[in-house]
C-alpha cells in the first residue's frame, strides 16, 4: 500500500465525514442562532432554552437524514475495501 492510496482513502473519509456531519451541524447552528436571537430580544438567559430545541431538531434531522447518512458510511466502507483489494 503506497502513500497515494492512503492519501486517497483519507481524503474520501474526510469528505464523507463532512457530508455525514453536515446536516446535523447546519441544523444545530441554525436553531442555536434563532434561539440566541430570541434570547437577546427577550433578555431571557436560560440554558435549557437552547439545549432542548437543539436536541429536538437534531432528533428530527436524524430521522429525516439518518438512512442517507448510514448509506454514505456503508458506501465509504465498500470503497475502502475496494481500494485495498485492488492493491492486493
């Protein structure tokens, strides 16, 4: 196994990691921004006010995108095993 193959596997893994983490991170950031704007407007500084909506939105995001995320990870494993078997 040469360095080029390892670099390609690493690049593929990082890109897949970004694609899988993207929906959860984006939804969490958006709901956090919305809640902080509401907190700034109303001067309410309650910690659970940000935690509970984020938890709910992340759960909904996982329900919507969970099968796609799992498929991306399974495809990554298949690509890695294909890279390795081609080299052997």
